[in-house]
C-alpha cells in the first residue's frame, strides 16, 4: 500500500502491525480522537486488549464512541481510576500517560503515542516534555520482547520543538542493547511531523 512520505501516523501503525498479533495487549498513550486506538483494536481483535490514556474527558468520549461503533467492548474510567484487569476489550483511562506503568496489567506488544494536542481541541493543552519522557521510559521498560512502540512528534506547534528535542535526546541516549530505535523524518521539511519506532529484542 502506497503512503505519502509525511504520513508518519500511518507508517507507525504499519510497523506496529508487523509484530502485534490477535489476542495481544497493546496501549495508546494519547487516545485523542481514537484513531490510533481503533488501529490497535483492529490489530489485536476482540480477543485482545487495548488500554488508552488521555487526560481530556472529551477525547475519551470521542474514542469510546469510535470504539463502540467498531464493535469493541469498552470500559471507561474517569474517576477513582484503578488498574484494569487483563481482559479482552478496550479500557479507556482519564489519566496521564505518566501513570503508564502502574496501570498496565501486563507487558504490551505494541505501544503508540501521537503527541501534541487533541485535533479540534484546545491547542494550548498539549503533551509536555517531562511527562512524555517519563511515560516513554516506563513504556520501554514494560514493552514485551519482540514488541514495538511508535511515537509521532509534531514540531510545528507551540511547544512541539521542545518536546521533540526531549524525546530525541531520550532515544539517542538509549544504550540498552535490547533496543533498536528507528527515526523517520522529512529532512527538507523541518516543521513536518517525524516518527520514532522502538523495537525491543530482549
């Protein structure tokens, strides 16, 4: 299938789909409007489990609607949030991705993060470098052997460059021999989104 070179979200989804299997557990660190959550659900099927994180209530409601339409069993937690059980279906949590580790019931085979702000939402409410890097550290630690994580960064909005620099620095300093980090970017478009895909081999 042909993709536009700048469609980093699609590249990330495709590279995750190479390793994620039906029945796996996967995670969306930034549920947003639910497009990545849906892609993950399509990879794992109704026997798998998707856990989505977002701090915005509207994002989770939009994602819930999208997932129910797709035929998923959805469990939404917005108050007194507890770690989900390992069970088939989609768990949506109104909580920061910085709480990733304590909310995951098992090691995920695939993780996706589409950073920045909610499309159509408040552009002033964006993911932050500190919490994003904290979430990525936890995600690398918990990622299952043979699993992959896709992270899309948007330098074109306020705060996006700083977040991109922080994520780039974290991945460039990831010396653990069990990880490979691929970066995809459009070299002559500095404001275009770019992608990191992390693979854990051991």
